[in-house]
C-alpha cells in the first residue's frame, strides 16, 4: 500500500494547472466548424491568464525557499534555481503569445490548438527545470520538444515550414535517443538516476575501475544530447533552417524559452549530477564554446535574411552563455542566469520587429526590406537598434552588462583564453548587427519596400522589450541580486 | 585523459565499420542495373500494376494513428488490472487521470471530425 503523496502533488499544482488549462483550451477550441477568425483574441487572453495564474501559483507554492525540497520520491526538486527559471519561462511564453496575435488571426488556424501547444510546451519546460531525476528530466524535455516540433510546422501549406518541422523532428528525436543512451550507460555504471546521488555513485564507479569507460561514454553522450538542445556547434545544424522555416513567433519561442529551459537543465545536470567530472566537462564546454562563438559569428556575417542572421546569432550567444557555465563558480553561474534573462527580452523584441515587417509567410525578411525604416517607422527602428546594440554587447543595454559579467567570471576563474575569444568574436558580430542598423538609418527605402504593419499590441510588446533591455543596462542591480539568490550549489 | 582512449577507439570502430561495410557492399554486390532490378517487388511475381494506380484515402492513416493510441491505452490497463489490489487507491486515481487525459484527446478528435467516415 503506497501512501499518496498529496502534499507533493499540491506543491506541483502550478504545472498541473497549466497542463489542465492547455487541455481545456484544446477541447474548447475544437468545438464548431469555424476555422480561426474570431476566437483568437479570446483564446490568447485565456492563455495569458493561464500563464499568469500559473505564475501566481509558482510564487505561492514554490517561491521563497532557502532549502531545496525534493518531492515525489526524488523526481522533482523545488529550489530557488528552479523558481528563477520558472518565472523567466512564464514571461517568455507570455511574450510569445503577445507576438503571436497577428500570426494566428491571419493564418486562419484554430487558435485553441495553437495556444494549447504553447501551454503544453511551457508545462514541459517548467517540469524540466525542476527535474531531479534523469528520467523525469528526459520526459519533460520530450513534452517540450514534441510540442515545439508541431509548432515549427504550423504553416501547414508552406514547404519551408514543413521542412523545418521535419528536420527538427528527425534531429530532435536522434538527439533525444543519444541523450537516453547516455543516461542508460550512466545507470548501468552507477545504478542510480537521481541527480542527488549520481555524482558520488560516479566517483565510486570510477574508483572501482570497471565502470570507467561506461561513465566516460555515458556522460559524453548525455552532454551531446544537451548540447544539441541548446544548439552548440557542432550540434547546431538544425538551427538555421528551423528558425527560418518556423513561424516567427515560434522562432522567438524556440530562441528564448526552449533555449533557456535547456540551459537550465544543462547547468543543473553538470553542476549537480556530474559534479565529480567537473574538470572533464569544463574542458569539453570550453572547446565547444570557442568553436560555437567563432562559427556562429562567422556564419552570421554572410546572411542576407534577418531571421537567418538571428538564428546564427542565437548560436553564437549559446557560446557566450557556455563561458559562464564552464567556470563552475558562483559568479559564472549568476552571470548565466542574468544573461539568459536579458537575452529573453532582447530576442523577443528583435523577433517582434521581424513579425511586424514580414508579409504573408516569408516575405519582408531580407536586409533590404529594412531600408529606411528609421524614416518610415522611427519607433520600431529605434527599438530594433536597441536590440541589435544589446546583442552586440554595447552599453547602455542589458546585453553589455551580461557579457561583461560572463567574461569577468571567466577571467577570474582562470579561463582567460575563452574570454578573449568571446571579446574578439563580439567584435566580429558588430559587423553584421551594424549592417542592419545602417540599412535602417542610412539607406533609403525603395517603392517596393514593405511598410511595417500597424498593430498596437505588437508594437507595445516590442517597446516594452526595448525599455527592459535599456533598464537592465542602466540598473542591472535588482536582477543580479535575484540571480545571486537563485544559485545551485557549486560542483 | 586515459579514460577517454576507449571512447576514441569506439568512435574509430564505428567509423571503420561504416567504411568497411559500404566498401564490402560495393565489392560484392551484383552489378546489374535496370531491367527487373528496378521493378517493385511482389513476392517474386511480376508486378501487374503500379503503386499509384491504387490510391486510398489518407483517412486510413489517421484511423491507424488513432487506433495505436487507444490500443496502447488498453495495454496499459492490463498490468494495472492485474495488480489492482496492490496498487490500491493511488493506482486507481493515477489510472483515472491517465484515462481522463485520453478522453480529452478523444473528445478533441471527435470534435475535429477525424472519426467521420465520409
């Protein structure tokens, strides 16, 4: 007779609530033969309300914890770290819904399905960042990934979108398989899947001698699966095509929420589960961070399409974040938290601008389409300039502060050469971000250049992101304090 | 670093296996091209029509997918039913939650007309 862990389920109420809200929306949206059109506003309001209520529940039930609490026999953990990510992910999902308004209305899709999928993906992410067992982490990751595959292919009649979904699905399934293979080898070597005991079990297995190869292969495969999810070179090949093919609000969702959640899990697994192997994964991460920063920035140089450029830029930024991960110090860790939080607003704003300028499916995404934007839409151009400056890492923006702290943490921890590569590649990135600013401010528009859309909700979202980006650059203190209060124990 | 030498060997063996098997296939395979080689295989008989002469509704695919879902559901019910008294109330509630989620999916496909055969 198993005792029913009622208290544990109550503590997990935010995630359960969000899943139920998603299902309710799915069913409610399936009534009637009407294909989109009217209900989209109601659905987006409901989705935002569901996310807000989940946020409230997270604050009420999971916030303010000094000591981590492990629930459901070691499946999930509630700590300050998970709390930080959950709030960030809920904000990211809300921003995505704000950006989706026009896409859902124009596409004629059933709004209930679209928002339900976003809610399901968000549920997966929330569970993921709380996961404390390799299997519960893997299942939550799949919940996020499966919903994302469908969302990436949401332009059902566009070849590019179908291609994006297919590539994402095939490579995503492969990487999940690799990740699971690694997990199974680690389980074979140690007999445990719980992050809490994994590190000690690993050291025992290695000390015993016979488990060495299993452990080495296991953690390498596990790390590869995680690196795929955060799109690090050489596991990045899916990123540009998926980011370009997916509908832009979804691209933004993948770039901010999916990436943040995957980084949260990566740091948790490295710091807590693989603590024993710290020098090993530090070297691997340093090598991959270097290749990623160089390749991501060089590849972005040659892009003509803004969405594709932002895709390569997101690869490069994954490299910068890895710098903070590999330090394995407190400074590095809160710099990662701060950077990804700032990156969420910057990237959501940048993709919001793309949404406002693109036309029917994929038109209006090239650099030339941004010519003379400063005269045609001064507010939008100014916001986009702020995002691009922040992505480059120029003050006074959140991107600058985040990069400074990442590089400083690396230098303090003795990884000077990685920080040097980071600074040099940031200088390279100036070229392609500036290219877009030059188009907006110094070039004249042709007659054929598309006019930006007038959508007050979207404009307000972009403006909000711009304001937050600047605020994080001028007053980074509060967010830094918040990040410092949400750290994992060091490996 | 010595721990990682077996991994390197593992990777090299994987690459080597790929190269060797592809080369072996190239050396030993029957060189014939065209003729009956390109025909669809139909249990040794000559094919009397092409695959795209027999179109069938995409609905079969949908029905098959839906069938798999509810089939798997039934498979999950069996072990639960066998262990019913040991899983007790907790198992019962868990299974009801599982079924409720599937019913949501069922209502959804019903409403979207995936079960209409017309």
